[in-house]
C-alpha cells in the first residue's frame, strides 16, 4: 500500500510553500461537496482523475490547524487507484511521489520539526522524516490518523 505525497512549490503568499503535503486545496463555490473539492484539486495538482478511481475508501476526521491565524478545516478523503497510476504535476507542485505506508509508519521515520516563529523562538512538532524532507503539521496529523487505521497504533504495530 502506498500514499501519494507532494512537495509544494515555493510560492509567495502560500503559508505551506515548500512543505510536504497530500494533494488537495481550497473549496470552490462550484464544488458540490468536500469530496468533489478533493477530486477536483487532485486532478488539478497531480493529474489523477479520482472519478475513475477503483473506489473511495472513506473519509478521515476533519483536521484544523493549531494556530488561530489560519481559519480552515481540512477534510481528508482516501481513494484507491490502480497500481502504476502516474502523475502530471502543475505549477503548485514541485514533485509528487508514491511512498510505501509501512515506510511512513516505521519507528525510524519518527522525527521532529523545529519551526521558527516570527519572534525567533523555535517550536518543536512531531514529524515523519522522508528522504531529505520532513512531514509535519496538518499533513503529519492526517498521515498519523491514516496509519493508525491501517496498521493499528504505532506503539503496538497491531492491526
């Protein structure tokens, strides 16, 4: 089992510029539902038409940032696509790649991310290390939720 991760392009005004993420984005008034937003955004960012996906596996719990500065709610959906599905990235994405779920769930992938605040203070966040990148914040919380459902709690490896 693999998940599609993206590294966002560095862009002025994007609070997640350069971060590791999952495909997705903002709701458009033309979207009839949060699922439709996920389907549209995935098509725009990585060129995968989830309407043709094998199946929608489900929806994870909504996730909100811990910061009061960002007033958003992320509604993650999980889809199954055929093996060998390729991506075609747009300008919002620097790169996209499939990563084995067990690799993300492995204890040795656990790390921390030091985030510099405007004050200069550094705050530590739990994270997952992947190659030269660190997955933290909302994406980390979504992945932890998925990993716990797929493999059980990280401490026991049950599931």
